C-alpha cells in the first residue's frame, strides 16, 4: 500500500525552517536555578508541586485518622481539623494538580511535542516558576503564622472565612491564603501566555493543528481556559482581601457575631460563590483536559494503535472547554440562588456529559483490536478509565439538580470529586511520569517497584472512594469533624470509616515507594535509549536523551504526518515517527 | 492477566456492594419520594454504563493483549459507530435529565396552601419562628438583633408580635400539611438539613431562602447543618418532631409569642400594651 | 455574570473563526508528507510577531479581569441599599488626559515607523508625562471623594469605585514600566531598530486598550452603563 504519488516533492527542505535565538546559560546558577530552559522549569515546577502535594497527603492522613478514631489524637482538635481540610483541598487542586499539569507537563512537553527549541518567552516562563514558588512559600507560611492557616474550607466562603471564630479568620491565615492565590494567578498568567503562544507560534514546519498530539491539545485548551477562569478567582480574592483588611463590605452583609453587630453591611456572600465557581468549575476541566490528552497518547502508544476518532477527540476537547464556562452554578443548586437557574445549569451540565462520554468510548475503542502492551503507563491509563468513568457517572447524580438536593454537602460529593478530579488525574500523572521519565532522565523507572505502586494505588484508591459514596447516601455531611450522635447513621458506618482510613494510610505509604523509585532509578534504572516505547511523537525523536538545551541540535525537525501512525498497513515497523517522510498506508488517493 | 481479573472484580464487586451493603439512605419522611425515584433511575442507568464499559475494557485487554506476531488493526475512525454512541449517550442523559427537571419544577413551586415557618441559623444554634394567630411572619432584620431580641424581629411590625418563637428547643410540624420553610441566617452560611426530608437549602445572611415539603410520617428527626459554618459546624444540631394534628396543637399552645417573650424580658411594670404602644 | 458571558461569547466567536481556518474537519491520517493547501503550518501565522500575539492573549486576560469586576458591580447594583456615588467632575478631565496620552503614543509610533528617533523620544516623553498626569488626577479624584464623605468602607458603590479605578490605575502603572523600558532603548544612541518599532506599537495597543477599559468604567460609574443595561433588559422582555 505504499503510495508512490507522494514522492520527494512533498519533502520540505530543512532550509525553510528558521531558527530561534536562545538564551544560553552562562553559569551553574542560570543553568539549573534561574534557568530559562522550559525543561528545567518543568522539573522545578514538578518537584515543587510534588513536595507541597506530599504535605497535602499528610494532611489527608491526619483528617482520616480523626474521622476513623475521633478524639484519639488530641492534637487534632476541630480547629486544626478545619485547617487541614482547607489546606489539603487548596494545595491539591491548585498548587499540585494545576501546577503539575500545566507548569510541569506543559513546560516539558509543549516545546518538544510541537518541535520548538523552547517556549517563546523564556524569561516570563522563568518568572512564572519563581512566582509559583513564592506563592507556595506564602501558603506554607500560614502553618507558622500566629493563629495558623485558614480553616474556612477550600471554597473560602464568606462571611465565615474572615470572621474571628474561624481559624485564621482574623489572624494571618486567610490573608496569606489570599495573597498566595493572587501570586499564583499572576505567575500562572505568565506561564499560560507562554504555553498558548508557543502552541500558536512555535510549531515547527509541517506541524498543523490537526497533527498535534492530543496531549498538546489538552494542555493548550486547558491553558486558554485557565487564563480566562483564573481572573474570576483573582477578583474574588482581591475583593475578599479588601473586606478582611480594609473593612469594605463586598461579600459581607449585616452580621451578628458572638452577640455583637459587626461594622459590615449590604454585601452579598452569593456574589463570592458565583465568582469562585466561575473559576472553580472550569478548574475541574483545567485539570481534566490535560489528563484526557495525556491518557489518549499513553493508550495509543502502548496499544500500538492510532487513537480512535482523533477528530472527535479534538472537537470534544474544544467543546468541553467551551461548555465548562456555562455550568458553574451546578455547585450552587442549594446555595439559595435564584432557583430557576437550576433548569439551565442542570441542562448544560448534563450536555457536557456527552462529549466526555465520547472520549471514554474512544479510549476503549482504541484498545479494541489493538496490540496491548501492559506496561506501567498502560496500567495507569486503564486505571484512569475505570476511576474516571466511575467518578464521571456519579457526577450525573450531582449535576441533575434535583438529585443533588439530598446529596449535596454530603460525603457523596467528597467521594465523587476525589474519584473524578483527585484519583483519576493523579493516576494519569503517574502514568505520564512512568512514560516520560526515560526521556527526562535517560533511564527507566524500576518496574517491580512500579508494579507494587500501581496495584496498591489503584485498588486502594478505589476501595477508599467507592464505599465513601455510601457514607454520603446514608446522610453523613461533609466537613464534619466528627459525626457524633445521630439517629440515622448506623454504627457500621464507623467501621467503614476505619476501613477507609486504613486504606488511605496504605495508599499514602505506597506513594513513598514511588518517590523512592524516582530517586533510585536516576542512578540504577535501566538505560532507556532515545525511544524506548517506540512512539511516534516528536519528543521521542530528539538527537539526545535527555534533550539538550535547544532540544533539536542543528536543525529543527520537520513534520510529515499526524501523531498516531501506529501499525500502519504496509509500513515496515508498527510505528512511523512524525518527522519521517514517505507515505504508507491509507492515503486519500489510495481510498479514492 | 491480573488486570482483567481485577477489572471484572471491580465491576461485579461494585454492583454487589451496591446491592448487599447495609448502607442506604434513611427512610423518607416527606413528599419528596420523586427525588428518590430520580436517584434510583440514575443509579440504574449509570450502573449499567459502568459495568458495560469496565467489562468491555476487560474483554479488550484479554482478547487483544500483546502478541508479537500480530499487528493492531488500523482504523482511524468510524463515523457511524461514533454517532451511534453519541446518540445513545444523549438518550441516556435525556432519560435522567427529563424527570429531574420535572421534579425540580415541583421542588421550586410552593403550593398555595403551604403554611410558612422560619428557621434562623446562627453559630451554632437553630431557632424557629411560627407565624402565630394572624398566619403571617413579622418583618425581621439582622440589624435589629439584640440580646433580648435574638432573631431581630421588627418590633414596629404588628404581625410580628404574635409570632411564636422557639429557641434552643424542638420544632414541631403537623403531619400531612405542606410547609414552606423560610431560611434566614444572622451570621454565616448554614444549611438546614434533615436527612429524612431529602430537601435542604443554604441560608445566606442578608437574604431569605426557602424550600417546601410535606411531612408524611410522624417521628423525631435530627436537624444538622450541611454548610461549613465554623469550628462548631458538627455540633450545630436540632430536632424536628412531626406530630399528628392533635399533638401539634397541644404543643403549639405551650409556646410563647414574641410579645410574651418581650414582656417577660421587660422590667416589672412594663406591659404588653406599652411595648405595642412604644412603636 | 451576564457581562462576563457576553465577553466570553465575543471571545468564542473569535476563537471559532480562527479554528475554522485550521482545517479541523480534515482527516490528518490521509495527509502524509505535504501540508494541505490553505492550512497554516506557521508560515502565515509567523507574520504576527510572537510578542504581539502574546500581548493579544494578555489583553484578553485583562479584559476578562475587568469584565469580572464589572459583572460583580452589576450584580451588586441590583440590590437595595445601593446609593450611587456622584462621579467627581475631575474624572472627565482625567479622561481627556488619558486620551492625550494615547494620542501621544500613536504619534510616537508614527515617528518610530519613519525612523525619526528625535520625534520618537519627545513623543514617548509626552506619553509618559500625560500618563503620570492621569494617575495623579485619579489620586486627586480619590481625595475629592474622600473629602466629600465617600470613603472606601462607606458604601458598596464607593468601595467598587475605589477598587476598580485602583485596579485600572495599577494596570496603567504596569504599562508605564514597559513604556520606561521602551523609552530607555529609544534614548540609547543609534537608529530606530525594528524591535523598538514593535515595542512602541505594543505600548500603543496596550494604551488604547486601557483607554477603552477606562471609557467603559467611566460609563459604568456615571450610570450610563446601567441605563444601557436596563434598555437591553427591556428589549429582551
């Protein structure tokens, strides 16, 4: 099926690729610390995100210990408990997931996958990381500030967030949280501009949008969304900071606290909720879309089959990105907003399920009639599909306005969002790290440790969060320091809570093995070579592994085909790299 | 092939867990059985999809596992299959959404004969107010809250004087009568949550929110707060008792009105008339 | 959030228009080797300098930011206990100053495009001076407001006024940092480089944008915007 009609005339001469000026580091400091190389920045982002994520993991242990053995740990009082849930939530959503997917994977993969030497604005890219680091440090400073970090819940709902009997409400906690978020958003905007403009302008010769790997599509769309959604959080944070520090009343109505009339009056707490969720819902997809993209590439590569329905996958990403801006109020069905909004937001929310479901079908259909290698990245991708389908389906309960009424603010919600935007994206992160670690370091991660890590993480996480839905169905509300005496919660729920806690401890411990593996394999991992997975995308075609500064040696690669030429009939190998000229397989002429 | 077994175990195990585990919602005590039905429909549809996807996934992994002598099938896309799946999904979504919106319409349409009661949340206490003899709740403002007027009732509003105030005690409701529950908070967000009623709604300081229900069986139920309201959030408890009509009237007769409470709080000699005249 | 939805709808139209030219309906697996006709493989796109595109994206973000402030304002303005704050007359003068600043920058661009570094320097200086005058005028307007009793915590309208004008002022100050850097390279001896021309042009775009934002804000505070919104509501119902 070799198509002779596409001959040498289609090969683009290398001279047509113009080169870019690069900032070349002159010292150890500018090479490894204040580096402007996207690959180094990616590693800085990822390490910082994982370090702060580890803090959040420990916080989740402490919370689970309290829920399973209420009162047995005297240092976890209710004050601290609420500080833990707040910091755990905020760290995981913003400082781990957003930073790791966009700052980490975005920085590493975008320039390599589109065939660029670096991001277009390397200096802003560097600033982006350092602002992120400062944001993290300001956040962590909350733990050491008088009064401790804020305990307002990660949603920071006013008026509670800035009242004196909320932990950190009248101390430094809430201020540090808000300042940290503002810094994060400014830093992210610098990075985000880079990711967007690099995809738009930095693509190498021949790399049309429809030849981009879905990873780039996912990260690109998520970045565009984040650039438009984060301002809402920025506005909410600035206004709340004014309320807290300068005594304005944007979100503060007349309030009687401890029998005393406060000076505030006339503000609207629900306005904050609208702003927060206008950011908060796109945020879910800001995390999910890169995961969707990455998992598509993992499945395709390790099943040796092109991603099924690539066009549909691209359209779905774009449609999900657009729709996610008109579903925010489904977090507010029982918030007391105008009840007629419920009809609109329930409808848009359930409509978004259709493109999302199509993506799931296409992942599964990619496996169908594939040639599936059960490598670690593939295992994590499979685990992602299971947990994402589970969490996505419970989303249909919560998105359907009337079903949400009994379930909202119960443990069902906690189980749902952990499954769909906690466990599922983190499984993708693991899969992605097992997949790209050989490119980043030149060595494979240890397979044995990886297997142990995978099985404990996957099965353990499922056993934590699947039963948790039923705790919520029973009626246990979320954000309860202890459920105490009730007439409707049977004693068996307590046993279930102990089980969940034990699983959480085990799963958490397995992550230490993963971290150990990351360091151990740096020296002792098997040598990987340039393209251990026999993948088609450009990042595997670099002249050096790990890629050197500037990525591509003398000449930029030229792209001749889409990113998924696996198992093309007639081709000598079961993959054809994107930068390899020559036509095989089903060309337009062959079909005609 | 451990993956295949584990995936099958997850699909089967999840369904079994759903069917045999003792954890399920509390028996309903209001008219919102429709909410439960919608939830059950959603469980069936989503459960079927979950099992189908995971089982198919397991089948694919088992059937198409790596074989060095075989190449993967080459098929970039299949328009008919994809449109078929999209249509099927859209249908499933519609089947869940349509009854949901129908029931939501009922949920926000308060029947004309519903009697109003007011629930007031504060850190970390529930208070209640019933309209009294004139059937109307008087005006109330957070600005008017003082130590002897903890609900901030407007003393100049005559319809408020006969309002029945219940503080730190049980709320009683008559069985079988629709109630519109008006929700008010004087400090932070709260959420009036009785698991058996299914319905709930946040309370927002500065605004009055509402939901309605008809209690369908007598009994004593816990009231919890379902919106984080500070460190005392889990301790914010109350009790609702659904009574037969006779028991309800007997209970109601024992409660004091706002005017009575004001009178007892006034220094000796001050009478109701003065309070009323003081406006 | 209606203002933000309108803003996003406009962006969505732009994005859809752009995407429609990217061959999203093509079947990439059939197009091996050559780049299909009419599709940008960067040749077309690269005519826009990356910096300019970056500024465009950044302005979209800034636009979203101010639209969200306006959305919040519009949601609050509906509530009772809203007393509109009278707009200090000085704001109209400030508006004129900001317009002048923008014009001066266009003059700078005109000079830069013709490679006249003397004129360029004068024009940049004029821009900087007028921008500074605008900031000073805004601060003066604040002081007038405070003097007439509308303090930051006084009521919601005043709080919004200080918050949003302050945010706008900060963006002007940020622009002045970029302008200073541009002026510094203009004052360096030597012919006007292409890069300098680009930077002057970017400053001009930014200035125009902030002027447009300011006009919208002025309309909002002077109450014209809410009349307009009311009119839209009436048309819809």
